[in-house]
C-alpha cells in the first residue's frame, strides 16, 4: 500500500507574502532572518535534501541536483494562525479571517463564561502566556478566578494553576467556552493552559489541550480516509482538525517525542498518512523572539532527519512544510504572514533540484493523489506537486 508522511515545522516561514503589510508583517522572513541573526544556518541534512533551493539562505547552499522538490507556497486564506495554515494544507481555504480580539473579549462573552463556569475572570486581553501567569498567577490563586487571554491569533486561552483549579475542571471550562464562541465569535481555537509553581516562578505544564472549530468536508484528509487508508495525527494535529479526518491520534509533549513517534509509525505502518506537527519552533522560540534557540531547535530536527529518512520505503512520499511564520528577529511576538516551506521527496527518486512555486493546498492534493484518493476537481484547491 502507498504511504505518505507530512511534517509541519511550525512557524518556519520563508519570506513575507505579497499582502504581509496588511497584517503588519512587511519584511518578515522567519528562516532568512534567523539565518542572518545566527551568522548562517548549520543544517547539513536539510541542506543536502534541498533547503538551500527554497530561498536564498545564509549558510545553506543551493543544491542543483537535490533529491527533493523545493519551493515556497502561497496562502490563499485570510489570516496567519495555526488553524488557518493547517486547514489550507488540507485544502480548506478560509476566505474571511477568523475573529481576533485586540481589546479582549466583549462583556457578553466573558459574562456568560463566568456565569456558566461559576468563576470570575482575570486578564481578558492579548498577552504572552508565560508573562500573564507571572503577572496574575498569585491573584488567580487567591481568588480562584480564571486567567483569560488572547493574542493576534484567533484564540481564547484559559490558564489555571493545577493546585487551584483541577485540570479536569479547566478542560470542562474550555468545552463551555467552545460552545459559547460560535457565530461571529467563532474563534479558531480554545486552548487550555495549565500551570504550576510558586509566585514569581510559575511554569506551564504539558497539559495543554486545544478545542478547534470543525473543518469543512470534504477535504484532503477525508478524501484519503475514503480510500480506506488510515490518517495518523502526531502532536496537535488531532486538535487542529477537531478530530475530523484523523483516524488515530498520537499526542506528544515535545519535538523529540513527536519525531520518535513519526519514526515508529514509519517503521511499523504498511500504508496511509502520517501527519505530524512539530511545535517548538513556534511555541518555545518564535513567540519569545529567540533566534538562537529557534536555530538550535531546527538543528535538533536536522540531526534526526537522517533517521527519519532511513525509515522510508521505496516509493514513500515525504513532505516538509510549514503553516505560517513567527519571525523571532522582529519586535512582534506574534505569527507573521509568510510563505510556507516546501521540500517534497520520494524515496527512490531524485528530483534533480526541481523547483515548485504553488499554494498551501498543493500539499494535500499531492498526498491525496499519492494515496489514491478521488480527484475533487474544482471542489478543492491545489495541484499535485509530484504524481505517483
């Protein structure tokens, strides 16, 4: 049976999209600016695969005979968040940006949420998650009120100390928020952010969980499922798609765990799709404006790439891509409106440095065609990058 693996290197954008200025992101170039900030990329395995053919990147030479097809992908959807980017990779275009709340959520939303959960609310403004728990954590523990915050993304984030509010109650409150946030307030994700520790030294735990909107159907994941091939979501993939089109979910707590699970699935599965999100470039380093550790995170992946490729079988499709940018060299700590990375490789074939300039949905179209899904015609966007 045919097999495919798609790995999303979260937030590894490669240059501002033509409309980036409309989002305040003119000049953003996550991978290019990181390369300049660290004095050149040191990613030998990605370089050999063809990363230097994607764009001009300091320290990463172009490879005329690279085995992978390389390029940059344009986003048709409005927005620059995780949900929008991943959905479009699966062929779901979002023509209107999901709602954001630069001044916090309106009174009627907060009032209904507080009433239905039986607790008051602190915060209710855009904020860094690590900073707002330091600022409001002690007051939260004294009062038992929720810490609610958002960002430039379409998210309702809910933080609670595990010793003040049990994680199960936090998750129940997120379900309540998800039911409230509909219609014109239908945010992309409701996110639970449990934390522990003492005042001045609070730390977030690995108990994060997301409640997303349900994506439209059909999409390329459901078309793959229609063939009888299983779709395995690694990391937060199941959450991003609200489980739609995902047959088996493999949540992870780190990139290391996500890579290991991907390797295991490639070693043991005889068919289907492995769809992996590696979040640390975004969550740990992009939002914290730390280009050095952003680069180190990519180096960690680069060191494991050889092992990942070693698990491929003849004729397997392997795609590296991204969902948006999060340029750690700009003053902003938010996502940036950028092209997605593309490296597409078929085990046993040499692309000889071929280039591809397309759109996000080309990833889903390629996987669907590779695994024998039906041609959706004009029903879904995207064109296969490489054909079986």
